[in-house]
């Protein structure tokens, strides 16, 4: 193992930062997962040489695997899979399929999935929040138009009085 990395939410620390992987070599690390949960992530390689990524179950069978998508200057691997294992460590192996060295940066994170709860309450709350926002923004526009009209009327009234 090259490293052990604890669970970290996406908004905090990247789990791999500028890790060099020689051509036809691999880098592996472990990630602690909460288990029975959705795992997401994003890994990039510079230059855009092809990399392959595998997430292994505790019994070393492949849980998830993908090869990078090439863009102009980077390669990308986007993760999104369900971890059916109980909480514990998963091994992640990144293989450089090309001849030249690549620099890999990325993160994996657990995402809580509410499987037993009905999400209608969250949808209704979001709808009412949007409705309140819509009403307030409409009222502000109407008030702005009214103040604009009053300002124009006062401007012309003042201009008319100044000509007398």
C-alpha cells in the first residue's frame, strides 16, 4: 500500500494531490468508507495519458473500474457507484496505461443516500423556498418600477416648475 486516507467530504481536502505515476506503473491507496453508501469522486491526470482506476472490495474483487476520458490537456475519471460493503477500507488502484509519467490529483467521498425516507418533504421545502424567492424578486421589481415612475414624474414636475 502506498497510503491510507480517511473519509473526507468533497469540500475539504483532496485525497491525492500531484501524485506522479511512471508509465505502465500503478499507485494504490486505501479509503475508509462508511459502507452501504454512494461513493463519488473525480480524478485527473496531467498530461492526458490514459489511466485506469479500480476500486477493490475487501476480498480483492473489483467493485468499480473505469478508464480516463481524454481532453486537450488532462485525462478525467469520474466516479459514481454504490458501495454495498459494510464500513471499512476499500483499496483503490490507479494504473498508468501510457509510456510517459502522469501526475494524478483527485478525491473520493461518501455521499449519504436516504434509502428509507420519503424525500417528498425535501422537494416541498425546495418548492416553497423557490416560490418565496420568486415572490420577493417580483415584488422588488414592481417596487423598483414604481420608484422609477415616481422619479420621472418628479423630474418633469421640477423641470416644469423651474421654467416658470
